[in-house]
C-alpha cells in the first residue's frame, strides 16, 4: 500500500504538465551527428566519439582539477524543449547545462548556470542545480519558487523516490519557458521551478554537457535534440531578461 501511494503521487506529479510537449513549436534538431565533435567545443582528451556515442570520460590518469564541459556552438537558447538520451558509469555525476555562461576563471571549457543533474542518488537525479551559483535549487520530486536573497518556497515531495539505473539508457528532458523550468526523467516529471530571483535567474545562455571532477567516470549520449519554443501569452519572463 505504501508503494502504491508513492507511485500514485509520482504519477500525479508527472502528469500535472503532461501537455507541455504538445505545446512545443517547431521541430526537434539533433545536435550530435554521431560521427565527430562537430558543433561542440570540448577538451578532446576528455570528450570523444566512441562507437557513435558522444563520450566524456576520465580515468585515474586524467583526473580533473575542475568540472569540464562539451559546449554546443550553435548559439544561446532561451525558450526550448531539450531531450537527451544518456548513460553514466562510475562513482561520479554529470549534467546538462542550459541558459548558462562561460567561466574563464576556471578554464576554457568551464560553464556556470542551470543544470539538469545526472546523479546516482535517487533524490538528485533530474534535479535543478545552479552550477557555480546557488547550488541545489530543487531536488527530484519538488516544486519550488525561487526568490531574491536565496529565498525559496517549497512544496515538499511525497512518497518514496525510486532509484534510477543510470548505467542503462535514460531519457532526460528540459522544458524552459520564461521563468518556468521543468525537468523529466524517462517521461516522469522530476522538478518544476519558477525562478523569480532578479539577480540569478537566466533568460538565455549556452547549452553544455558536463564531465565532473573527482573519481573516474564515463558519460555517453546517443542523442541530444533541441526544439525552440514560442513564448505563451500568459508566460512570465525570467527576471534577468534583457
């Protein structure tokens, strides 16, 4: 009964905005060609194409001092729907950056900003993490409104979170419209955030894929697809929009 209640809670949470995909405009564009790093700027000692998969890997001999990223060179994104199919190996984590910016103080391939986290912990996978900024903004299963001066209104999660096997292929989605951010894992909504922080909210920026400093790891993507979205009439803009 306890498991059933948790499952029903997650299903309600996931279906609350199931029509978001239907509201998408335009067509998805594949950002990875399956052959090489064309369209991506990255440290080629870390990022390669392995058997048709976009691969970021560290070993005991290639440990990183700072997180590093494969940065999409197609320009900045604002409102969009992104779908990434990934798998992760090793005692570490990764993530998909969006509406982000470069951080040259920590290297050519350093990025800060919103991140859809790829993490082995059940409460962290699919969460919203502000890389180089506010840190954890919303854990999996949470709906959060972020305000100025690190204030946060939180609707607590209900039920137990099932762990995800990240060594198998998973689908991560990000839907960003104005100041409203939604993440999904394998079709199930993981977070919904309304960012009303005028200092830290980002209206547009770069896309990037993370390899995390620390223990050896390997993250692979077989597809990264992007679809621009048109603003809705009742959509609130991100506070920092210029």
